[in-house]
C-alpha cells in the first residue's frame, strides 16, 4: 500500500507578528505601539518638567501640579497622536479630541489616585508622579487605540 506523505507545512503570514496574549497582532500594530510610546515618552518628559516647575517654582500642591502638567502634556500628545501615531482615522478633530480628552481624564483620575496613595505612603512627589504616569500608560494606549483613534 502506498504511503501518504505529510502535507507541506503552512507558512505563517509574514505580515502578522504573534505575541503571547495578542491574537492576530499585525506589524503595523507594533509600529503604532512604538509610535505611541515615543509620543508618550515626550509627554512623560513634558509632564514631569511642568509638574516639577509647578511644584517647586510655583509652590503648587502635588495634585494641582499634576493637573496643570496634564493639561500641557495632553495638548502635545493629542497633536502627535492624531497626526503621527494613529494616522488613519475617520473622525473629525473635534470628535477625536473629545474622545481623547475623555480617555485622558480617565487616565488622569487613575494617575491622581496612584499619586496621592504613593505620596501619603512617603514616596517623594516627583518619583510618585513618574511611577503613576508609567502605570497608567497601558490603559491609556488601549482605550485610545480602540476608541479615540479607531
């Protein structure tokens, strides 16, 4: 009896990068994440610089300094994310701005809660702000990608 040979192996789609927990992630998804992180890093620096200036030069309370820093960083991040990170989109700038602001306000709420908890626990204010921003970033990315700039 003739033996059957095994079917040829199926070559994976080279446009798809697989990662644990992420089904069907495409190369463009990874590029978008990298662009978001670059914008986020610039916003992170802007936020910490403005936060520090308000905290030490203007003698603001850490919550007020965080809110002021948020306003400045939000503006630059929105512009860069709209025109560079999430280039393909169907919403108007006003619609995207409103959605981006809503997501950012959720992130700000989480940030302020973490900041306050860490400051009350004795963490220096700038370090607490730096950690809080970084901790909230994944939620911010996913909500913006799925809703603000879909």
